[in-house]
């Protein structure tokens, strides 16, 4: 092979490599930026239909917590449905200072009925938890630094059963996709 042909081959390879690197950068840079600011979360407890949506885009930069907004948070001590560290999504139903009541009649926040407790007729045991209504009853204000989370279905495993989350568990605002 002549030296000129050899140079053309090397040049062709270098140009091809540069084009491939540029194409990768064009794809990688925006995807990397997206991945550092957003997560896609699938939040569905099998058969519970906790929320009207199952897939959320979580904005990791937006940790502003407002009542009646969806947020994603890291679960802590929410077994058996969420293992520690699982990313979960719920509706913020109560913020510090709000009044929460949980009893056999249901759950209310600031006097607004938010749902019921799912319990069986026999012995008033709460759904799949082996606890009684008296175990989760409360009539109190949401403490500072805590949030009261709810799903929209009585089968939703939410604050009505496991109590408050800490505000520092919030990962970001969750935007419903479907």
C-alpha cells in the first residue's frame, strides 16, 4: 500500500472517530444532564392502586413541599410495602401545623376527610398489617420538619398506617406522567 493511501486511510479513520465522538457527545451530554436532574419513578404497590398515576418524572432540583402536590421520598421504616431506601411517591396531605385525625371513621386533615382505614370486620384488624385501629389512631398537629403523606385509595399504604415522614426524606417534586 502506498504512503498516500496509508495517510488517506488514517485520515478517514480519524475523521470517522471524530464524528462518532461528536455524535456520542451530542447524545451523552443532554442525557447526562437529564439524569442528574430527573428520575423516572414507577410507584405501584401491586393491586393497591394507591394513586391515580403509576409513573412519575421526579425533578430532583425541586424539593419545595406544598400541600396537595406529589413528592418523591426515600422510604424509611415503612415495611412491609416499602423496603428502606425505596423511592416512593405520595400526595402531601399535611404540612407542619396542620391538624391530623385518624380514627375508625377515617382520616382527616384540617377537618377535610382524606380517606378511610381499610380494616376487616373480624376484630377490626387493619389490612395485611396485623394491627388494630387503636394502634394508628391520632388527633394531633403535624410536627415541625414532618409531612403527612396520603394515597387516594384506602388500600394505599400511607401516613395513615406508618405515620409522618421527615422533610429531609424528600427527593423531589413528582410530576405525574401516566
